[in-house]
């Protein structure tokens, strides 16, 4: 590998869906490196290639140009080491299966060959449910879950295998503010154990914890999290962004975090002017060894 | 009704008929729940009707070219055609999933029409065809029982190996693929098992009505159990009831036992649907 410890490395990746392929590329010359301890938020408009980028990392799509290396190998070879929480999980809610059944499916790649899951699979699945605070749902039919519970169960499924990388696609689509808050907390805790890539049209709910933000609209540019300003966002969305100014007293201004991190605000939430310094400080403070890249970019910014 | 068991001493076919029903129930109970879960009821129909084409081809070849194809029995033709259908459907699903329903409909119709055409051009074979289309549980030879035992053993053995992957693909294909499960081969395994189940059911209800026995008991069981294993158990029990109780009840009457079996499965399913939706309405009422 080029960089020691790079978990994901994309170099000059171009992708376009058939039949147009590269005459209508969705991804243009995308370079991306994700190191251990990274927590990357990818934002961009619909159709900008966010989900496509994830599918390239997962190995579901092969780029027409460029190279992809994940965990030091081809994505197809290592996909079972990637925890993936899809945007619209095409999970069949009418299927006769319990939450535990669903979560154990995350262990298919590491479990033994026979028809049943072994005890260690069940234990790992239960541990994953514990981590997402959904262990009490284990015996529920999957149809009987609320939106927020389902999202947590899907994260548990992603964690149940021996995931070395977690990818989430729009994890807060269709869940309301107080569930967002819980997810923020959960993802923050998880980010201390493995690199996370989170794709969303709006990452403000988790902005304080992100170490880097990538803006993707066919082309991808990465920023240290605190650099992302209203201008950057407006440029990417062609100026059609409506910002919400959250007052400090507004419950949405602070998505809440059990770790007591101060709230910087980012992207569509414009608290940056006031809290920018504190925000970047907290991001560095909360980071692991992976913030080398942030420090570099910080230096460059200054 | 008592005459059925009274006559059993004299008529060995009554025993083999019951055995055939019970063996078919095992196959249905094991595979039916997957068919329901995977929403492939339509595919079962296509496989069954392709098997009709196989029967027609086997009969035609055996009569027209007795030297080359004299060994080709109709059941063998059905097995080959059903397996070809399973492979074709797996390939179609893999390559052009979005045109799936049209292509499957075409296979369904083409299989059936080939079968009917070829049988029409085969002299003197029309009555026996009826027993393949509509079943013949009254006269089940021991050779058929042996074939069914083998089929059930293969189906049960395959499930012991593949259950986990089959359920994974039923639940969420994308996640299964991520975990290194081959969607194509898992689908193929399931379709081949469905094809074998269809063959096991020919004698009991016939190819036309296979659809009913493979799906109705499993769908009924799905109303009362929430996980796959209990659904399998319950649908096997239901199937066993459907293949024996109506058979004994209509014995000695002019009603054909094969139709009685399917009718019983259908009526129980519809009653279950009605009871369930009534119960749901009652549960929903106090809440609103």
C-alpha cells in the first residue's frame, strides 16, 4: 500500500452507469483516502454520486477508470469486513425472521459452513445489539420496529461481523430529531473503534464529531471538518441552499452528546462564526491517531 | 369414511396413496415457506408448466423414436424440463431482473403449449396425460414412492447445508452479497429444490395444481408463526392434513381426491385470511 494504514484508497476513479458509462460520469476523477480513526462525512446533492461512491468502496460497482483498494485488497475480496448500513435497506419486512436472525446475517462471511449459526455467531450478534442498545428487541419480528429501532438494528448487523470499516448511507433519512441525537452519540462511540464514512445530504446532526467532510458533486473535495463554510456548501448545491439559523436555545441547535462536546455547528447550521475555534478544538481533542490528516490540513489552511 | 381403512387391506394403492401424500407434505412443508418468503409463487407455476412441456417431449420422443428414446419415461422428461426451467430462471434473474415477470410468463405459456402440441401428435397417449396434469393419488406405484423418498431426502439434505444462505438471500440480497454469498448460485439451489418439489407433487395433485399445495399451506402457516422453522413445521402438518383428510373423506364418492385436496388447502387459507383480518380490525379498533 502507498500509505501505511490506509483503510480505503481511491485513485483517479471514474464511474458512469451503463449504458452511458463515461459519457455521463457520476464520479469524475475521485481521489479519496481514509485512514484508521477517520470519521468522514460525505455531503452533496442528490445524484451527485454519494451512494455510487459507497458502492464502489463496497465492490458492488467497478470503476471504469482508476483504482480502488480497501483494507489492502480488492473490494470484492474484503467486502465481508465492511459494515454497511444502506439507505433503503431492501430488507424484506414481511420475511419470517426475528431481529436476531437479521443481525446474525451480518456474520455470514465469518461463520462456519453449515446450515445454522453457531453459538459464537449468536453471541457476537447479541453483543452488536447491546452496542446499539437494542438487545431487548432481539426476539421481535423485524416488521415490528420503529424507524429509529430499525436503523439501530441495521447498524448492529453491520457490526456483527468483524467489520473493520463502517459505511452509512443517509442514516437519518426519515427519522426525527431525538432519534438523530441518539444516533449521533452511537456513531461517535463507534468512531473510536473503527473508521466511519457517513453519506448524507445533510451532516449537520453529527458535524461536531466528523473529522473530515468531503463534498461530492461528481467531483470530490475533502476538507477538515471546521473548514466547511456556507460558501463551500452553497457552491456545491449551486446556491440553492436554505440555511436554518439555530439559536442556542433551539433544541435542534445542539443535537446533544453524552460526552459533553461543545457544539460547533457546520454546513447548513451556521454557528461557525461564534463557535468555530472551540469546534475545531473539540474535534481534535475527540480524535484518535487519525487526525494527522486534519492537522496537516489545518496547517495548510493557516 | 370407515370403508377407506376397511378397503386398505385389499387395495395396496390406498396405502401408497397415503404415503405419497405424506412424502409430498414433507417436500411442501420444507420448500413452501421459502417460496412464500422469496415471493416466487409465480416461478413455481412456470417450472410446473415447463415440466408439462418435458412430459410432452418425453412421450413424443419415446413413441416416435422407440429405439433411441424408448427409455425416456414421462417423469424423467418432467425432471429434465423442470431442472432446465430452474437454470433458465436463475440466469434470467441474474441478467435481466427487470424483465423477469414477462420472461417467466413466456416460459410458462411456451412450456405448456409445447407439452400439449407434442402430446397431440403422439398417438394414443391422451388419458395418461391427465394423470400428470391433475394427479392420480388413487394409483400410486411403489416405484413412485421410492422416487419421492429420494427427492425428499435430497431436499432435506440440501436445506441442512444451505439454509443459512437461503434465508440470507430471502431477507436481504445486497447484504448477503456483501458477506460473500453468491446470489446466483443460492438462487439456483433454491430453484432446483423447487423443481424437485414440483416433481414430487406430480402424482399427488398434478402439475397444474402444484402451485396450490406448495404455497397455500405455507402461507396459512405464516399467519400463525413468525420464524421460518416453526412455519416449516406447521405447514408440513397442515399439508399432511390436507393430503389425507379430504382423501379419506371423499373415498367412495365421485369427487376426485386431488381436487378435494387442493380445495381444502384453498378454503383453509381463505378462512385463515378472513379470521386474521377480522382479528386485526378488532385489535385496531380500541386504539383509534
